[in-house]
């Protein structure tokens, strides 16, 4: 009698499948035939029953790797007394194009132009990248030929689309092969573009005059900056928010607070904040030593007896007294910008001493 096929049937993902069918008690040999749907023979091999069969089933493992595509298979029985038995009913299965595994970007991404990378699958000839931005905003959907973006076990592409700070970005990749057609979408990848930490520029080394100017590089998109200054022993000197519109120009920001300094070592940090990306990480620690210039002691030389008047001050010829009025204070001095409230720009915890 004919055997009954068990597996594989339908869609499978195993590229080196085993073939399982029911055991026929009177059969001592089984002939496995596997071909592609275009008629190309893949397997045609005899198997002796004792080597592949258990009590009720037989499993043949040809040990060959199948490319993606659709296949047909049959099994024929044979024994010494009855000769060839009939072929089984035809079995069909499809080895579908598998999904790829995403590698990067994931988590926090500090560049506006990230590379997208995923695992390359042998036999896949095209990859479809889909990228959406915060709130599901469409950004990109594009097919890529594997020959132009894949090397070894990975594929890498940079779409060259600047991504704004803030929110969550989501992306997927779909595979395609000429034999297996469209594969499933990959598992979703997620990443965010947080506010970027700043790089401190000055002060450094020894500073001998106050007030002291603090300078750092602009964090793209940041609207506020928080400056924290302390003595080396941990004593607080300054913690203050600054509106970027008042202190930044070009690629740098500078502020000269009227803080009081004592001689010795000092440490400082800057934290950026943006409405889209929130708080950035603290900058790396900056260090400087404040060493005020020593006063020059008077010498024993005779001091002048007449103090000249500044030539810039007009005087009365008869009395020698200064005349004229002092310059008035300007009336258009800018008002102090309101600092962020707790809801939109509250400072994070004090930086650690590390």
C-alpha cells in the first residue's frame, strides 16, 4: 500500500527540512522524491526502513539546504515480496522568504543622520525600509538592492534624511526573494532623538579675574541651558537657567554671571533642555582654578601732591569744579527673561562628583 505524507506541508521556514511519513508495515524500503514546482529535481533517494522508521512513522533527512520557493514531494514503498508499491499522494510546501533582524538604530541616537542596519539573509535580493516619525508621521519607504547595501552578514543604508530632536521614531524592514517572494516584516525597531549634551569650552586652567565667562557649544534645538558651578570642596557657587536667545550666537553660548568666587579650584557643568527632546545629559565636568591677582603694594617713592582731573570731565574755569550732568541710564534695557517653570524646564538632579 501507499504511505501517507505528514510533513513538511504548507509554509515552512526551515531551509534543511526533514521529511516525515507514515510507516507501512510490509515495506522495507522507501523512495523519496522532491522537486521544485518548475520540475527541477532536488532529492531522489532510497532509504532502508530500519534506518529511518520508528513504530509508526519514518523520517528521512536528506541534509540539503533548499532555496526559497515552492516544492512538491512523494514517497514510494517497496518490499522484496510485492515489489514497488504505489506513489503517495503529492505533498506541497513553500519555503518562504524569512524576516530579517534589525540591528540599529535603537534606543537614544545622538546623530541626526543615523545609519540603518539589519542582518543579511542569503537568497534575499531586495529589502524594503519603512521609517515613521513621532506621532506616526511618514518619513521614508524605499526598496534597496542587496548588492548595493549588503556586505557579509549585514546590510547598511543611510537615507540621508535629517531627523529632528524629540519623540520616538519607528522602523521596519521587509525582505523579498525571486523564489520565495515577499517575506514578513521585521519586528519593529524604535529609537529616540534626545536633546544633545553640550561640550564645554571655557573656562579652563587658571583664571585670575572675575567675573568669569562660561562658554560651550550649542546643542541643536535646545532653548534653555542650566549652568551649575561649585567649589572643588562641593560648596555651591551658582545654579542658573539661561534662555538660549539671550546668550547664544552661531555655534557657541556664553554667559558671564556675577557670582562670588573664593580662591581655589572650581567645577562646573551645563545641561541643555529643549521642548521636543527634554533634558539632555549633563556635560562633562569642567574645571578651573580661581587665583585672583595680588594687589600691588605702594613703594616708598614720594606720592604726587597734585591729583590731575580726568580730562574727560568739563570744569568751571573760575572754581575748577566739574560741570555737566552724568549720562542718563538707558531706558530700553532688556527685562529679565522668565525662567522655565517646574512643568516645562525643571532642573534635574545635581550632577554627581564623578
